[in-house]
C-alpha cells in the first residue's frame, strides 16, 4: 500500500501495540514469502515471459528452468511438456508446476522464518511494505489491461474472415474475442472499470475503494477466462486474491457499515519510514511510478490500436468469393469436401491474407504486394515452406483474376467481391443498435 503521510501527533508506540495471534503471524510470513517469489524473479507464470532477460532476472529464470522440469518429472511423475514456451499462454504445464514449487518454497521459508523470529509479536511495519508491493502490482496490471480496452488494442474489430467462417471452427477464446471486438461499448466499459480501479489504488486514501472496484472488474475477467478457456487463469486468479488481501483489513468495518448499520472509526496506517521527509520522498516516487505506468500503458495501447486499425488498401480490401479455381490447368469443382479448392480469399489486415478452403481450417499467409499492386507474394504463417506468387488482374471493381504458382503448382483463381452491405447475409455488421425492438431478432 502506498503510505499516507501521518499527522504529527500520530505516533506508533510498540508498548501499546497489541500482539498478533500465532496464526496471523504465520499466515503473514507465508503470504510475504510467496509474494516475493511470485513477483521478484519475474516468473513466467506470474507476469508473462520476457524474452530479453538480463541480470538477476536471467539468473532466477535459469534456476526455475532447472527446478521445475526436474520437480515435475521426478517428484510429480508428470510426462507432459515442461518446457517454457513464449507462445502467449500463461497456463502452460510449466506454469502450474512453477506455482506449486513457489508454494512449497514459501512454506519452507515460513518454517525457517518462524523458527528464527519466533519472539516477534507483530509485523505491522513490514505489512505496510507488503501492501505497497501488492498495490504497485495491481496498479500496473489494472492500468495496462484497462488501457488495452479503452483503446481497442486487446480486442480489435471483427475480422472479415469471421463473417464467412463457420461458427464451429471458432475456439472458445476466439468466440470471446469476436464478442468483445464487436461489443466496443462493453469492452470500453470494462476498460474504464479496470482503469478506475488502478487510478484509485494510486491514492492511499482510496486503497479499499480501489481494491473493491478492481475486485469487481477482475471477477468478471476471471469468469470470462474460466468460461472461455483463456490462458490467463493463473495470473487473473492471483490478481483477484491480491485485491481481496487489500480489502481484508477493512472487511470488519465494511460489514459494520453495509450490513450491521454501525458507525466505524477511521483507520490510521503506519508510515513506511519513521523520518517524515523520507516518507514524503517514497510517496513521491510511488506517484511518479504510477504516472509513468499510466502513460506507458496508454502509449503501448495506442500503438496496438493503430496496428489493429491498419487494413489493406480499398482495391483489395474485402471478402472475395472464388468462382473458378484451377490447379495445373485442371478445373477443380466447388465440392464441400475438396480441401484443395479455395472457397474465399479475404483481404483484411495490412500484412495478412486469409484463404478459406472448401473444407478445413483457415490458411493465414503473410503477403507482399509488388509492381504497383499487380503482383502478390504469399507465405503460409504456420507452414513457411508453402509459398505462392500471383499476378493480379482487375476486371472491374468487383472482379479479380489471380494467376501464378502456389506450392509448386500452377494456380488460376477467378474472384468476385462479396457485398458486405447485404443486410440479410451479413446481419452481424449491419444490424446495429435499436432502442425499440418490436420482436426479438434471433438468428
């Protein structure tokens, strides 16, 4: 928790400080030890993979890379992949074993700490430092995720290919991203709630309020992650637990006010440091850190939003239906079971073209336009050995001929642009919002 500057007449006296119970002291030691392990080395399961690790971070990462696979294989008897992979998932098998190792390490640290420091009766001063660390982590997370939703970085517009791709091909996470990308107002609302929680946590006086707002927003995020199988379950669960931890000191007071209708006295937090000037300096540094996090988060989100808004130029932009398709000068019939024949070619993003075959999953290719937009080079993102080069010939605003070579075979494709303004075929982008709905519009 960020320390509050105390009034001159508020003095902490060890003689009148009531001792903590044994259970409270042990619980604090465990939480403190686990939190340091969780954020200190920048563990993968905690804060995401940093590919450019240096210094002490690299030392701890290398240590966990040795401990976690050994523990998973020899102690837990697991046969799965215990290698850390930077693929965007925060819920890999490695991460779960890592969290278990951290829990065991925190238990050992708690036992040793309890034996060496068994005469201490309370940890109020250290408790303030623990709250400070938790608040800074929460501020960082809430501002980062809030900015990514306020500016459409995390959830971009509905990709054109989703308008023709069968619903059954979507994963639960893809369905959630489709929903959030379409519901810009809902995504913005969620981002504002997250950002509000982060901003409130910056101010010491608003700690409990900020934690309550953050808990509400994070509970929704956690449920979405659980229900739509988003691989951020570990991290979001930790954020929820931290928000609860920040609320706990005021849990009784909140119960008295909102449930028992009792009056409560204000609380006074201990300053982090005894010297008032040093305490002011620490507070100023914390405000500086939070301000920097806010502007960094907004800048990164803005860059991501600009990237998401980048589309291919209008002459190619759109969904193109493949009317005729030939491989090695042999026409390929439009059968729903034919994996070799193209069904749609979708030009949407500025650097990726999507090919949908008659049957099977989507093929995403990086593309490069050359010769003033008259040639097209493709490279399959998932299978880089697949390459293609085509000459583009426009035959009117809605007709396009592609001739060239794909994966070692001569290919000719005649394309027709699909009318996206059709209100019957494409109700999702054309339906819009209605205050008055005489009859529920289901489809």
